[in-house]
C-alpha cells in the first residue's frame, strides 16, 4: 500500500495487492503524486475529495456508455491537476506540458537510459 492509502471508491485498479498500470505515464503520475504527498504539498483527505469529484464527473460524462472503460488514471490526473491549480502549487500549462511529455515517451524509455548489468527481459 502507498502512503496515500487510496481505498474504497478512490482505490486504483489492483491485482494481487499491486496497482495495475496500463501505461508508463500512469506509474509516473502516481509516483509524482506520492512524492508530493510525502513532501507535504497536500494531505490525503484533500486529495481524496478531488479524486472523488473527478471520478463522479467522469461517471456523469460517460453515463450509459457500456463500451467505455473506466479511466481511473485520467480521473487521477484531473484530480491532481485541479488540486495543484487550486492551491497555486503549479501553473496549469506547466503541468499539462509535462504530462504530455510523459505520455509521449515509449515504453521502457526511462529504463534504457542508464548503465546497468541486469536483464531487461524480467
């Protein structure tokens, strides 16, 4: 479990006790939020409020669309963005630019940029 302790309706997708990340940007975004929480930029309960609001908004926008997959990390991104904007911790354009950069990186991009001795097949 992470320090953010997201549970119930704010819990990320999980399998065998591990968070499921479908794309590298999701893991990076979650890590950014976790680090900001640990450094005291926001508290757990405040983030939950923003995340619940983002999830509710997503559900309202996608009501009746049975082919639409639940977009947890899109909601997570929206919640974090709104929280940071509302608390004047980050300019919207800077965050949006960084998120687009992270989403554009190919899978494994970060991992191949360093010297190491381990196998990438695992």
